[in-house]
C-alpha cells in the first residue's frame, strides 16, 4: 500500500518588518563571516530568489526565520541604506509549524544539504555570463565581487584543457589551478603541467616559480625604472597575474633589460660629463660589491666641520636635552608626547647627517676614479657615494712628501704618479699565493664566483664521463663509504678529508646557486636521467617500489648507480679555491678531454675576466698579430670574437685554430697530482669490527695475517674423543 505524500506548505509572502531571526536557527557564525558584502548587491539586483523557511511567532502576524538568515540580513542592510522600505517589501516564505525539535531539525536539514558550486562550475558560469553579452563590471557588481575576481575566474575558465579537467575532477586544488593560470600562455601551462602535473608533492608556489622563471615581474627594479608604457612601446608583452599581488609578469625580459640599459647608460654619460670622473658604470643592482671585486676602493677623509655645522651640533644637543626633560612630564597627553618625540627624532637624524658627512673628492683625483650608477629597489637611479679606481691610490702624508716626493706627476717607483697628495699606481700589496687553477692567463686571479662556476662545470664533465663507467662508479662509491667509516674510528679529524662526493648525505652543496651557463655536460646528464628506467618509482607504497627496483635488470641498476654517483659529485673541496685530488684521479683514469666537453664562451668566461687577461690569452694562442687585431676592440666585441675563435669558427691559421680549440683555463682542468706511496700502507680492515681469536695457539706471520698454529705432538691434529679421554686417564 502506497502511503499518501505529506502535503507541502504553501509558499506565501510576508512583509519584511514582520520577520525576525529565530533563536533556533542552526547557523551561528559571526556576521563578518557570512559574506554579506557579496550577497547584498545580488539581492538588490535580483531580489529574493529562494523563499525563506519561517514559523509563526508572537505577537500574532509575525514570524521567525528558521532558514534564510543571510538573506534576511542582506535585506536589513538594504533597509539601513534606504534602498527598500521594510513595511512595503514582500518576502517569499514557506511557513513551517511544529515543536522546537522538529523546527530545529528542519533548520538544520535546509542548511546541511546545500551543495555549493565547485570552482570549475563557478568559472564556467562566469564565462557563460560574459559570453552572452554581460559586461564584467556589471556582473562583478551584481555578485558583490571585484572586477579582478571575475577576470580571475575567466582566466581559470580558459585554462589549458587538461588542467581545467583536473580542476573539475578535483585532481588539483583551486590554488594549484590559479598557479597555472598566472600565465595566459597555454604552451607555458602545458609545458609545466607535463613536468609537474602528476606530482602530488608540488605546491602552488612551486608552480608559480617555474612559470615565472623566464619573466620579469612588474614590481622589480628594472620594471619600475622603465615603466609599462615604455616597455610596451618597445614591443614588450605583459602577462597579467590575476591571483596575487606580486605584480604582473613581463614575458619579454630582454626588451625590458635593453630599455633599462639604454636609460642607465644615458644617465651615466650625463653624470660623467658633469662630474669629470674617469668613468661611471651603470649596474642594475643596489649594491656594487660584486662588481667592484677587481677595483680598488678609494679611501677619503670627510671634510672638516664648518663653524656653522659645529654650532648646529651644539644647538641640537642642547635642544635634545630639553626635550628629554619635557618628555619626563607625566602630565603630557599622548599627542603632546608624540610631537616632542617626533622633534627629537628629526634632530637626531639631522645630527647624524652632519656627523656622517660624505667625503669630498679632490679635483686632481677625478680623472683617476669612477663610481657605479646603482638601481634602487624602488626603480630609481642613484650614484654610489663610494669611489673606486683601477689602480691603488694612497694618501701621502705631509712629512713623507716633504722628504723628497714632489707633486709633479712623476713617481719614485715604477708605475707611480703623484697627484695632489696622493700616490696613484705603484706596486700592489703582496697578493696571497693562489693555486694555478685559480689564476687566469697573465697571472690575474679569477673572481671567486667565476672560479666556483668553472668548478661546477668541471664537476659536471666528470659526472657525465662516469656514466659510461658503472664499475668505476661502484669502486668510487664503495671506497668513499668504507674509507670514511674506517677513518672516523682512527682519526678525530677525519672530517677534513674530501672524498668529492655526498654519498653519505644528499645532493651536493654547490658554492653558488641560480642560473648557470648551459653546458654540454649538464645537458648530457639531463638526457641520461630521461633515459633511465623509472617505472619502478611509480608505486605509492615503498615496499612495492623496492620490489620493482629489485626486478630491474643488471644493466638498468648499473645505469642508476652510475647516475646517482655522478650527480653526487661536489664542485670543490671547501670554501677555498682548491680542487679535489680524488676527482682529478678519476678524470685521469677516464682520460677526460675537457676541451671536447667545454668551450669558453662570452657567457661562461670571456665576459667574466678583464680585457688584459683576454689579450694575454690571445698572445699565448696566436702571438702578437692576433693580439693586435683585438687590442682596439671594446670588451664586448673581444668576448664575442673570442667565443668564435675558441669554438673553431674563426678563419685563422691552422696552428692558431688548433691551439684555440685545445685551450681551457686551469680552473677547468683536472690537475692530477699522484702522491708518493706512503711508507706504511693503511689497513682498511684494521679498525673495523673484525673478530680475532684470543687463543694462546694463535700467532702472526710476518705480513700481519693471523694464522692457526700447526699441530704438535702434544696435540694431535686428528684424535678421537675416546682416545683423548683415555690418554688423560
């Protein structure tokens, strides 16, 4: 028998002033969490689209709202704003009657079973509205959203299909989808998706960083300097980031850098002409430290205090003493105290400016020194207050100058000149002794960063070469682990031994980070990784992965071993410019031809050393005629020419070409120095946990191997237990 369905209450309308919230309404969150700023404009535009559930209350004719509290609050906001009149506004309602338990359960059911739109459904809805002719601003206003929010949802709706499908199915979160949508380029989205899309451990920030790698943010100093209008006029494109406040991305950074370089070079030229300095070098950085490593800092004394400055300092000190006494008055109100405190801060800043006055550069030194034109984080060009010289400059005290050094422009020592109480040039301080691999052609030391970069590139060559020799990689791996273990039990200072590998830890700690020049060795390592059998890494369970790895063939395991050993190699032994002897020995065994793996380019070498070093190298390779052809060129032109020459692309004499193709800096060579054999070879097993017999019959041979004593007449080699017992009896 089919039961008759319960008759549903009829939907009616009630004036808004007859409604109030019910105390048994299950939604109890604070009003600031109800998103009324979004709902109120929509109610104003479309009215109440869904009826409220109400129950009769006292006095008669009034009702309490069981479900629809947010809608009621939105209407009351419109009443407060004067948009509607509560006594005239009809609200659609459905009247529910019953005891408190029934009414409370009804309120809970009405709220509990609401299913919000998924992010993908929301995006498609916005896309549909706009596609049917609605304007973005109108849609944003009606839904209580900002224009940026609606544009963001439209960007999500236009995601590359595989990524949007993943969002719709719940395979990725909304934050991950926003990270992919931070660029409009489907090619870029899909490129990153193909690499990271299936990796559950990758978060939204990682996706954003990968996408932003090849772009320039609009809030970076270079972008702030040139401005978007100038960038766009030069042909630059902007990729709007609608999901963060970090700034839009300029996807043609080279255009931006070129425009910025032109602006800074023009400003540097203007300052140079006005100041009379020997040079002004523009750099897109707020610090000149890394750019001044090959220069000499010019140390100048600050000017003497003027009478006015001295008097002002005394006045400031006196006034600050008065302020200190005044601020001790407890009768001061907050505004009075703040005024006195602000005055004290201003006086202190003024005194510091006087005391830290900038040194004055004598006119006679201007032709010999220069300064850097910096770019501040705010995108402003600022001339550095520190001066530098390409030659050492020393002040000559009056006594020394009076003893025979005349300020006539000639010096007492070779290379010295005197100018206005300063010695320019002359012998440098004795340079610390450096290994040959840390010195460039001509004897000038390589910069620390260049040496570190070359060390990493040399390491990559060794790593790539090890891939073809799994057996050697295994020997190397086993030795580093066993030797490190045995050394730790023998010597407390074993940590100073550099094995050149991180097999006992994780990835190597490279001396520098960030972008590195692309090299053949690094590309080869990446290709080797792509060629590994990685199917065993797919199971989520660690035991399953282990069993899958065990099932690999010997060749596949050997390839993994060689790769893991290769990518564990360190670039250098420590903080100093030094190679790792053990790695050099490996390179000798492998007979590595560094020149076949690595060629000097403008990016990885020639732009990183000075012109004198390059000319010395050219003289070594091709003699004076080759040097003369380059001597009049600018630094950038020399670097570009040398890149072709040392790649074998220039038309030169055969012997010059051969020498150029064979040349690599010492920093890239594996300088194998085989040490002399130690008098007492190390016993690798001596300190391991090896059980030894304590019996009286044990003895040692001359070479230290433990042996068992030979049988004697008193102890036959083979005797029956009964015979032994009888003999004892």
